[in-house]
């Protein structure tokens, strides 16, 4: 099945420590109301990075529900638990701002709370 667009990279944050590498991507996603019904809270998925120059490269995305410790009673619960995406095998130089992250349509549906595509 053809990959479809999940996000366009607006910002990245790179972390590297012994045995750990992650390129955290922005934007994040609001947790859809039916997130828990989809049967997972984190997953590792193959994705395609389509860079602004049109070139592509494969990558591995870690997709998580992440807790942010945001103080303030006026901050909704959904803002405290966003869905974050990071790449475990790419660097900032490889994934410039404006790159598109392409995923399997079923992955996109799960993240965005959309109906699953029919095959």
C-alpha cells in the first residue's frame, strides 16, 4: 500500500546518548478520543522521509503517547498527553525542516483518529 502524509516537519530536536538516538519531530498530535480503543499506546513503524528537494529515504519512527508536565488548571488533558513522533535512525541534517513524513494509511488513521481505510 502507498504511504500517505502524516506531517510536515516544522521543528526538530536531536538527542544522542550511548545506545540512544532520537530526532524528535514537531508538530505533535492531540490524542484522539478513541486512541485507547485502537489497541496501542506506542509503536515503531517504518516511514519514508520526503525531503524538500524531492529525495526520499527510509526511517524508523517511534510513535508514543507522551506525558508533558504542564502546570495550570486551564490546560486541557489532551494537551498534557500528546502523541509524539521521533525517528530513531536519522539526524537533523538528514531530515531538514519542511520534510514530509509518509506513513502507511492505517498508521495515519490510528494517530489522527480517522476511520481505517478500506482495502
